[in-house]
């Protein structure tokens, strides 16, 4: 009897644009000596050019979703984290996501008579998780220190603030494709 082969399931993508009205926020900043100085044996990704002093910023904002209709009223807690140490994908360039052939050479395709690079996009900038059994979501992403500083400047404003989040659901995971802190309601745009 011939063996049956399982068919690969195609991973469907679902895009959702969320609008969240902010209700609260907390921030913290920290300065410390780079922990790799004290425990160099656990510093797998350390580099001799890494900064000796570590500066981190964490911003946590929370609010209720106002769009789309099926998720309106759900609570979101978004943690935005940045530091001056190795940030991996934060400092990534287009060259880092360019497709490579079996010899490691960059791949290109022909488009209107020109060679266009082939890119393999990352799944997202951060993760979105649903709290099981509750209408509550948590979002976590790493950003550059400048983004955190600019977000804190907006939060000092007395006007209402909104988060616009472009979510990509791929398989069972939800990813942040884009996040914007703004003074205008994204549901009206």
C-alpha cells in the first residue's frame, strides 16, 4: 500500500488595522553598566565595540480599541522597549533581508529591463498576544531610542492620543507591521 504524504497547509495572512484610544501610560528609564562586563561567558552576541554603559527606556501605554467593530472595547497594553546596546533587528538593513542563492550571493529578478533585489521581509516588528478568555491583548515591540523619546514628547501633550496598529496574522501568530502614536483618530482616516 503506498504511503500517503501530508499536504502542506498554506499559511493564510490576515491584515487588521486597529485604532486604540489611549487611557494611561507609564515610562521608565535606566542607566547601568553593560552586564557583559560582569558575566562575559554568557555574552553570546557581545561585540568589543558595544557600549560600556547601557541606557534603556520602556514605555507602556494602555487603552481600549475603537476600531474594528469586532474588537471594539478590547483592552490593549503596548510595551515599547529601546536600548543603546545590541538591538539585532532594529539596526537591520535591506541588505540583511535580501534573498541569497546557495552560494550566498544576493538574488535579483528582472523588472522592466532592470535588476531588482528580492527581499524576504521579516514577519513583523513585534508580537501581539491575546489573553486567553478575556477581551485583553498585549503588544510588545523593540524600537530605536529616538522613537521612545518622540513618543514621550507626544504623551506630555494634553490632547487625546491614539495608537494605530497594522496587525498581520500569519498562522497562529500576530505581528506588528506598523505602529503609530498620533493625535488624530485613525478610525476616521
